[in-house]
C-alpha cells in the first residue's frame, strides 16, 4: 500500500488533488458534485481522480452509477491511513509536482 500511495500522492501531478479528496472524505462520505464544489475544482477533474482512487482501492463507492454515487474511504485504506499521513507530512508542499 505504501508504494501505491507514494506514487498516487507524491509521484504524480495530480497527487495534491487526490490528497485533498482523501482528506475531505476522511470527515464524511460525499458525492462528486459536493466534492467539486467544496474543493473548488471542476466536476470532471474530481471524477477523474475518484476513478483513480477507486481503481487503487483507496476509495469505495456506494453504486457504479456516477450520478448520486457516494464515495468513502475503503476499509483497507483506513487501516493504512497513518501511511498516507506520513507521506503528506513528508512531501507537504511538493505534492503532485513532477521532477
């Protein structure tokens, strides 16, 4: 899980956005529209990152239909949340910047 998180959060341009999504969903599950509005990002940007996080078992979703789907932290990922916190603390402002 650590290698996946390092790549998704610290190793790619979208890492900062994915970290923001994860931090938002830590507080409470949400749908894509609310995430986009709360994080002040385009809806398509949010759905792109949500798909990546689901494919990598970071997030779960209540239904496969896009409209009205509620996203939440995957149970397995929640057990590894300290790894995510370590990565965010270590890379901080450098998140998502390509070398």
